[in-house]
């Protein structure tokens, strides 16, 4: 089988090499990563500048490529240019830092998984809640095995990918739960600075607020209690027509009748 690997931390990130080492036993690994960190790129595409693919040295038998673009650029170029066949699964990560709760909407790691999903390929993103460059990814590996083996055996429903977050803790992590994303948001703040030329610039910062910290059904609760969270994410963002927006249906009918 062929496994396509990418990330948003870039080709030099330690997490992707730990992931590759774990995946090689399942088949051929082709790794296509951004040439530098591209965090918080979500499903962004490069449309106004040329993209380049550079082959780099193989890693333990895995074919390695870097792209001067976003994580999604990497998957699209892999599918249309690098690979001559559709991979069996797409695996993203292992990310340095959490992609739980609302972070999934900004995550380049999950952008990879969503893009794999658009091609109809079973896809998953793995993240460790540790931002350090030398993070210890050992606690992630049994869960990588379990989920990848499950995906190989059972596949995933059409339009669904997995967002897996592993807590960074000094205690052994032995539990995993299928859960949902916690409701929360970031209190975005932009710190103002002045450059040597006297011009102002701004740097994004902020604090994450979990709106339901006591809810045991959420990914954030799991991570706070040293439990691995697995959140199925859907590619289709169409909301059901539920209480509160029925007026749109009536409005649509009225406008249609007037036309």
C-alpha cells in the first residue's frame, strides 16, 4: 500500500520523521511537506505565485519532497504530479501543538486531512499538545498504530476524516475516546510594535477559552484528563435546516413566486 504523508510544520519538523518511522511497516511512504513552517494555513492554496517541488534525500526508504507552498498545495501536487496512482491513506502530522476544538478550522495539519478527504482517501491528522521542537512523540505511536490499522481495515465514511489529539503528559497515556470538538474561541489580540524605520506592525496573540470545560464529551476535556481525543470531522459544512432559520425557506418560496 501507499501512504501519503504531509504536515504544516515543514519538512524539517521532528514530528513528521517520527510519523514516517511508524508508518513504514505498513507500506511505501511518500512524504510531501512544505519547505518551511506553514501553521494556521487551514486549506489555503497558492494562486498568485509559482510552486516548486524539490526532491530531498530519502528517509529510511521513504521518498521525500518539499514544496514552497501550503499543506494543501503539497497534497494537490502529490496527487497531480508526484504520484502515479491514488494513495491508500493520507496521514498528517505529527503536529507540534494541539488542534482540538475551534483550532481545527485554522489548522494546516487538518487542512492536509481535509484535502485527502476531498479525493475520497481515508485521511487522519495527528497532533501532540507540545509545541517544543524537541517534543517527545513516543506516547503518540501506539495510537498512530491503532488508528492507521483501523483505517486500513475498515476505511472511513465518505466525506469524513479524523482529528486525533494526544496529550503531552508525564503520566502514561492509555485511554482514547471518540468525542466531539469543544465549543470555544480565541480572544484575539494584536500587540503593537514599531520597527527601526518608525513604522508600526502587529503580532497576533491571544488566549483560548473553553466554553464547556466540565463537559466530558469534548476533546478539550479528554486532553485535560490525559486522554487521547478522536473527533470525526466532516468535509460538508452544510447545516441542517433547524429551528431558527425556517424563515429562509418561506422567504425563498415567496421570492420564487414573485419572479
